[in-house]
C-alpha cells in the first residue's frame, strides 16, 4: 500500500505504517505487524548496550491481548515493556492503568 510521509529520527528514516480493518478496531495481529515495523527501523535499542527496553501503553481489550502480540513483545530479541489499561465499563474514554516494573509476562 502506498505510504504517507517519511519521518527522520536521529538520521533514521521511519516510513508511515498504515493498517486498518473494514469494521474498525485493532487486533493482536495488527499490533504485531506495527511493532515489527517499529523494530525494523532500529530507533528503539531494546536493551542493547544496557539500554532500557522501549515502553508502550495500550488498552487491555481482549482483541489486543492475544498470544501473538504478548509473545512478540516478550521475545528477548525485541522485548518491550508493556502496560495494559483496563477500560471501565462506563465508557472507553476512561481507563484504569496498572503499571508493572516487569511489563507483561505470559510466554
């Protein structure tokens, strides 16, 4: 798919990454592809040279917290610290966040 603008960060070109579903929403597979795209750029060192792993926050909806995504962000080759928010039942605009010093862990 033709992309949008390219952003340069510290001399690294970051292409636009675009994905969508006809009905909207986000799936675990979409998140994996997005994180693969980010990891392929090399802008986040993922623990290299004693650097901390990159951090991400997303809502903890079931459609996102599936094994493909959780296994990807916990793989030591490109590990991410992951914080999942639990949406309140009164509306998706409110989230209750619980932070863990170790990120997610399931794989």
